[in-house]
């Protein structure tokens, strides 16, 4: 993934804010790794070419307003920097990342579909173990992720080679 892509970083931060990890530095690091893997994979699917990524920079993403309403986020005390970062959240990428976090089989299929040169290994996402689930129980909980995942699930499942995994989705 391009190091210039600010929206994936903002999306990972948004997921971790809405679905905080368990207490402790190790849990925080594991949850962040899972969120970053999900967001990186979602962004690679959403913006598959360098031109797509450049257009994102030119046009800007949608922001986090609807996500904030869905997850009950309160940003009254946020700094101007934090408010600016929230404006760079791509709602579709966050929604797709939520789908991938909730369904490891879908994430594995998505990883096969993505350009491997842009997406490194995502085993914490595709084959989460006990440590990953313990570190991020809210971030991995399908029922909690559902309102966010449902926003843009249909376009994700319309990607080539992904519709057959629809029955792998929880719910």
C-alpha cells in the first residue's frame, strides 16, 4: 500500500476508536495490527490502481460522520488535528474492513483477489488465533461490526471471486 495513503491510516484509527482493544500494550498492538491489515486489504480492493489512489487524494474520502452516528462516537472534545483526521476517513474502506474482520474466510478470498504487491501477508486477519480474539474482542465481534459492515457490504461482494463467499458471512 502506498505510504501516501492517509485514508487507510485514518480508517484503522477510526475502527480502533469505535471498537477499542482489551487493556494492555500487547493487546493494543495486536488490535492495531488486525485493523491495519483489514484496512490495507480493503483499500487495495477499493483503490486497485495507483491512479485510483491519486484520485482519492485529489477528491478526498467521505469522512466519518455517518460512522460516528452509527457507533455513537462523541467528538466534542477533539482537537482540530483529530477532527481533520476524521475528515480523511473513507467510509467504504471502513465498512469493507469491518466485513473482513467479521469473516476470516471472506478476508482470505479478498487477499487472493488483491494485488499481492500492494498487500503483505494478512494472517492476523485471515487466520486469527486466540491472542487476536482476546486482544480485540469488540473489533472481531460480528454483531457489533454489523451496522458498519452493512453500509457497503454489497459492493464488496460484487467484486470478482467474492460472491461465493457470501455464505461465509456471519448473520
